[in-house]
């Protein structure tokens, strides 16, 4: 565990999680995926965390609390209490610290939106990053979705990638997707494939939709380990066949795990035999139900072997192999580019694309579900996009904020920290990238 000896008065803490009143004015609750159970806080503690907004210095937070509670005993009493609270939260990885404020960065409208249109799913994959299941009552209504589609088009969004849960489970899916198409935006759909009949494949073709189907095993014995008792493999294959028969260019997406790592060559071969067009390897993120199955994470040396394998497959298959994380660095050479500390993180979340959750929250991507996000129910998407505290915080991150392996890695100028999802899932947003096999590689190269 991180041991915090000194919190610096000049630093800017950020508490990214929600704070809810418990019903009693003096009692607040906060929770996230890193807490074994919700934490109860009194009003003063909640006030401190609310002020930890990434743009207020620690010394100013203490000053504000003293103004709010003039009879609480002054600086000698208040400062140690604030420091103790922040120390405890920091040790639990619940507060992010930077030496600079998270000032808004100029940003354009997003090109693409990942729209998780429902959290309902007909499957219960063990690894599901969003923990999809029966669905939520407070999901956006049909009329709100149609209104939102108009707003996104007017704002300049070019593509909507529908996901979920299982998007095809939503009875009004085609009403919403057709509206999106009519408005001139491209339609993509991420689906588990099991609900795709020839009619649905035809309907999707009318939308000119790009379809990605999740297939995490080449045969039932492997696929079904991830979906115990659900006997979904055959339906998934039939769904892919229906799409291909209709003329779709299908992408197969496979989440890499210890369950299927040895099966990857077979999944690629099956993808080709089925007539799909592209294969995409998806790094496993231990979040949602995946958090309960951390043992599915593949050791980094083996991830590198699979990336090398797929890299080598290019040219040997007619399939398109989607770009692989850290593929550029496979040769282990040292990166020639100079480091510019102000380079933004590589992630396009909150800049090129955003995610809308089933209940209307706007996030960078679904891996960050659980943070205190702003919602399209209470403001326009445009307002949320420009003003959201979380999105602005994320946009302001720079390579100079990174610690650990990344801060000394020669590839940092080119990779800019890569995807932070696994780090976030493990509570260490700024640390060395926990899904990266490269730093080990470059350290070896330096010794040669
Ligand atoms: C949550 S699913 C929703 C769409 C659809 N139901 C499906 O399974 O494709 C969206 C994407 O997240 C991927 N996914 C699920 N769990 C994941 C995890 N733990 N780590 C990384 N990706 C994950 C799926 O493979 C899929 O590509
Ligand atoms: S990964 Fe997709 S298919 Fe599996 S439970 Fe989650 S939403 Fe459903
Ligand atoms: S260690 Fe960090 S900077 Fe280096 S390649 Fe990996 S993610 Fe990129």
C-alpha cells in the first residue's frame, strides 16, 4: 500500500467519486469499486472531499473549511483533521494528486459516441466490465434517446457506436438507431451476437451498420466457461453467420484472458472460416464482474507473445487484424522521439470520443463507470461535454503526471501512457501502466 508521509499544501487533490446524502443531513455516503463497502462521512468530511476538485490547492481547501466552520477551533484543529482525512483516502487510492490545477483545455465536439443504450443483457459473462444483468429502471426513455440523437447530430458528432449491456435487447433499439442514421451519423453496434436472426441482420444492413460480435472461444467448452450454463455459443455463431450471409463486414472482438489465451489461434481461424472481415484483441480490464475474476488476467510476458503472434499473422491471413496495444514497440528498440512533458495522455476519451451510460451519465469510456459524472438528464450534452468536472480533469492530464515505469520509459514520448483503464481499475491512475509489457522489454534492450 502507498504510505503517504507528506501531503503538500501546494498540490491539487481530486476526489472523483460521488457523494450522496444518506437521508440524514449530517451523514453522507461514498462508494466505488475499490471500497469493500460504502464509506459513511460526516458533513465536514464530505465538504473537504467536495472541495477536492482538482483545481483547488490543499492550502485553499483548508482555508475554505475554516471559513465554513469558524467555531471549530481554527487552523490548529482543522488542518490536522483535513490532512488525516485526505491521507486515509489517498492511502486507499481514492484521491488523485497533481502539482498543477486541472484547468479546462479547449476541446472540439467528439467525433464518436459510445452509447451504452441499456445495461440489460441476455447473457451474464463472468468478465463483463459493466456487470450487465437485468437492466435498470432509470435508463433513458425512448423519447429522451431520440432527443439526444438530435442533439448529438447538431453538435457535430459523426458516429454512434451502440453498446450495452446487449443493445439488441432494447425493444426500441431500431427506432433509435434509425433516427441516428436519418440524422446522417454512422452506426456501429457491439453485440454478443446471440440475438441476431436473418431479419435482424437485414435490418442492421439497412442501417449500413458496422457490427462487432464478441466471441471469446472457438468452441463451446471455452466460450461457455465465460458464460456458465448459458449455452450461447451456437447462437453466437449463428448470429455471425446471419450477418455474413447478409453481406456485413463483421469484426470479431475477443477479450484476452487466461481462459482463452491458448485458443486465440483457433478463434482467429474460426473468424476467417466464418467469413468475418476483422479480428480485434481486447485487453482484459478487471472491472465490473471482471473485478471478481482477476485471475483471468494474462501475465504480461504472455500478452506480448500473443501480440507478436497476431502481428506476424498480418499478411498471412485475409483478415484485418485491428491495431494491437504496444504493437509499435515489438522490436524492443529504444524510441527516438524527444519527450515533451506537456504532451496529453494518448487516450482519446473526453476528446475524440465520449461514452453515454444507460442512465445518461457522460464518461470518457465505460471503464470509468463509478466516477461522479455529469448527466444529460439535467443539462444538454454540449454543456456536459464542455463543463463536466471529470471530463475536464481527464483532458488536462499530461505525460508529466505519470509515475512508475512509464515516467522512465523511453517509449513514453510515443505511447503517452497508453490506455489507463487497468490502472484505474486497480486504483493507480498515474502509476506505471499495469497492462504494459514494454518497459521490461526496453530495460532489457538498454542492457544489450
Ligand atoms: C460490455 S460489452 C457490451 C456489448 C455486447 N453485449 C458484447 O458483449 O459485445 C462491450 C465490449 O466490452 C468488452 N468487455 C467485456 N468485459 C470486458 C473486460 N472485463 N475487459 C475488457 N473488455 C470487456 C466486450 O467484449 C465488448 O467488446
Ligand atoms: S460482455 Fe456483453 S454479452 Fe457479456 S454480459 Fe456484458 S454486456 Fe452481456
Ligand atoms: S511503460 Fe508506460 S510509457 Fe512505456 S510503453 Fe508501457 S505504457 Fe508506454
